[in-house]
């Protein structure tokens, strides 16, 4: 699946001399250019293209007179004209706790007036109503009359109607939901919503040091094996009245995913047992709430929720993207749920569907087919099953496809080519080039290059990593290694695309080998690779990183006494595992807001991969870095925000306690009041402390004064 041009990275003395001669004619980027924003001329902006006005006109934003103006551009001719937001562009916002409606013409109207906070105002598809939650009850207000309709009355500190329980917000509905757990029907006749009962969910206290006495922030947070919220899903008429609850028993140990509506307006509900190994989709009868099974998928490991189910026109069925074969592929089902045909197959991954041309019976989709670290656009014929690649070259393509797939804009690059932008038609023919990010001064600088390298795991799998070598390398000199990872399931970081951050150029100039590594669960090997980690999340991944690092240590340019790994969240967990389980390979680490024991993280995420602690006690033991704390012998910096409500600081505190009891030396940094990661005033301190760690421990040099210490 990987072509030979990706297989090796060679750093010979001859090539280093050649680079050195070439470098004499160029200049290095300065500190102020990299960290203070001084002009470089390295890059120029690509056209600001965001979406499509229709099937043949894309929308481009241009800065004129200091303001951003929208234009719609004819894809065929390139001619442009001002783009006016369509009439359906009304918006609703919350201002001073009340809902404000802004008409397409810009007229604003305050729809509510209440001392309580209104949340997640959402316009009905017909624009006549705005649904929202207040004090954990569900409401709507009619735009024309400002008349309020109250749908529920039992909202409390443990009962939430249309407002998600924490674990649903974080793991199922997603952070983008902003806790919204209600959905308008396409015809605006009713609202589907979830009701959560958190009464039996354990409370986790988070302490704030603010003020004289501090305070506790209590969250209903189910950790692995804990009682989950009881959930019901139902529909209520827009005009009010009784809720019709779908025919599920809320007391069962189960999960519900985000619902879907068919083109006819029927409600489809996603359901799983707590084990998350069987996903069912039910159609809910609008008259009595009874459920009818439409689709069922079982896997020995776990099944992921569907974020979208595209429907074909004229009741021709729907498309499922399933990884049940070990690789994600497209399946065409009839509306009754029966399988019509499998549309794609093979040892490669379909990423997502970008457009459907019902007239031509063609589906446009992206996939990692030519090489796993790259993404291309394809089309598949519903009639013949023929698959056609529409993008070109050895590039990673990020595409924006027009409705029906008549045209698409691609921003493409690879590790040696800065981003470019082009417009193509549905045949994959370039209509015209739109831009090149390469600036006028690009060729005047010494720039470190990033190369792809494949490594083999101890059990024979082949996986990629990228290596950015130092500038001005000296033959015979050994250099420290800085490995930046995340490492979570289906969350790889190794791609054949241009690396833009200038900070990497600074570390290349300072003499650091910079590495990114993907493990078997990263998505490079599809679901087949992810299945290895079931019930032992973190063990195989750490061993993969160890195998990659062992290869790095064997290279003549590596200083084996300085192998540093760093990451945040799951990457922080991986760092902790590397410095304990992998202590014979890794010498330094910076672990940011890390999980240190999967029993301390939330139920839905932990159990998806691990099952419950009651079912898998040994799995939880062997995947905790605290189990291997006695092996620790390098230097780790543990970093956490005191009010992290996702990965609680409890994780880091327990590891700190273990290391102290073992009389181990380590570093610990806390950020008061910070949540999961931070972009506050403390980010400057956090960055500088990271840089300081690199200078003092990897480069054996004082922290430069330019950083403003």
C-alpha cells in the first residue's frame, strides 16, 4: 500500500556537504521572524474561498477598504459578482441572557425577557420559531408574536430536557453541540429531544483557589464503570402538548446517538448497549413511539456513532460508511434497511462523503487510497460500481465540493511542496489554478525539510513517521530527538502535507531532530489496526513508539541520551507510558493534562476501548503508567490545569503521589484555574517553559534571553 518513494530517508555525509554549500547562499530565519511576526516573504495567502453559492459558483471573500466582502465566482468563466446572503440568512443569538432575532435585512428583535439564561437558540427550518433551553427545560418562542411555548416542566439540577449531560456533550453529541440535545424536524412540526436524569451519576468536585475560601465546582461525571445518566428520547409538537417518548426503557444500561431525519421527516434514532459493540438504528413511529429496527452492526471490539447518514433522492435508500470489514467503506442500503450493494472495498479507508449527484447516480467521497498518509477525492457510480480518482499527483488534497459535484476546489501539498489551490471539474480536469502559497522570498531562506520514514513494529507492521532534520548538520555530530505525538485511536498526525509552523524551523536551526510518529491505531491501518488496542488501550501504541524510537537511536546522527517525547491529553498519557513502560528507550518527556489511569476517565470513552473495570481489571492495570512507575529513570515534566473538567488533575496528582513515594525525581507544573489545555495569558508561560525544558535538557544550553524570561 506504500510506494517506494516514501520508504526511506537518507542522510549521507555527501548530501550534508551539498546542503551546506547550498546553505551558504541563503539566510536563516531570525528569532523575530519566527516568534515576533516579522515579515519573511516565505508565504503569501491563498484565495479565501468558503463554500458554494450554488452548483456552479463558489464564494470568495476579498478584503476591500479594510473590510471583507463576499463574491460569487462563476466556476466556468472566473467572472465574479457581489454575493448577497440568501433570504434564509436570519440568525438568533443570546444577548444579556435573552434571545435576539436578526432578520435577513439586519433588523433585530428581542424575543425573550427573563432573568434566567437562555441557551442554544435554534431557528426552525421554516424560520417561524426559535427553540431553546432555560433552567434545563425546553422552550420555543414564535418569532412573529414573541409567544413562548414551554414543552417541559421538570428541569432541575439533575434533570435536563434538551440540554446534554456532560458525558454526552463530551463523547457522543460533541463539543460543537454546546450541550444542545434537541433537533427540529425538517417540516418544523415537532422537536425531537433527549431527557437526561443524572441523579445516580457520581459527582466529581473540582476545587478553585479563587478568593479567600475558594469554592467547589461539582460535575456529574461518570468515570469508567460508574452509573451513567438515564436517558429518554421523544418528540413534542411545535405548538406544545405531551411528549411522545420513543419505546425504550430509560433504566437500561444504554447510549443514544444523535438522531437523524429521513427526507420524509421520519425520526431515526441511534442506539447502543453499554458495551458499544452493537449499533442499531431504529425508526420511531410518529403515532405511538414504537421502534422498528432499520440497521444493526456488530463488531467484536466497538462500533462508532454515525455523524451523518446521507439519503438518496426518490426513496432510493441511504449510504452507510462502516469499518466492520476492518477498513471504512461505503454501503448502499434500501430504505427498509436491507443491503443493496457494497460500493467500495479493499485495504484502504474512505473518509467521508462530500456530495451526491442523484441525477447521474454518482457519489463523491474522500479516501486514503493511493497512500495512507494522503487524501484524495473520488467518485463511485451507483450503477456500475466504478471508482474514479479525481485529484492528481502525489499530494494530500483538502477539497471543497460543489453541490452535486459539478466542480471542486482543492488545496493540495506534500512534505516538499507548499500549498497550492486549484479548481477542477467533475471529470478531474483542472479548470484553472487559483493560488500558490509559496512567497516571493521562499527560495532565499535555509529551510529544514521534513521527510517520510517507515518503521517496522516488533510484530511486523509497517507504520510511518516524519523526520525534520537539523539545519547545518555537522558530520559525526549527534543530535537530540524531540517526538511530538497525540496517539489516540483514529487520530494520526503523520500526513504527506506541508508543515507550516515556523517554530519547527527554529528548533531545526538550534539542532533538534523533530519527529512525529503514528502508531497502529492512528488510522494508517484502518479499523484493522485499531482493533489491536481493544481492552489494552495504550500498550501496543507505546510499544510502537518504542520500536520507532529504537530505530531512531540506531542512527548515527542521534544522541541516544536525549530521546524526548511530548504530547497533551492522550498524548500526555502516551508520554507518561513512554517514560515508565518504555523507560529503557525514552529519556525525557513533557506530559500535558494526561490521563494516568483509564479508571479515572469518563465511562463512554474508556469503556469503548477497554470495557468496564469490572470486566477487564487486568487491562486497566497493564495500561496505567502508575503500574510501571518503578521503572521510571529519566526526567518527566507533568503539567496540568487545576480546573480541568475533562481529564481531571486527579490523574496527574495520583502519578505525582506514586513517584514521590518511590523517591523519584520529576518536575510538576500547575496552571491555576485552567481547563483542558489553555489559550489564556498563561499560554506564553507554558510555551516558554516548554522551550526552557528543551534548551536545558536536550541542548544543554541556557534559555535564551530573547524569549523574555
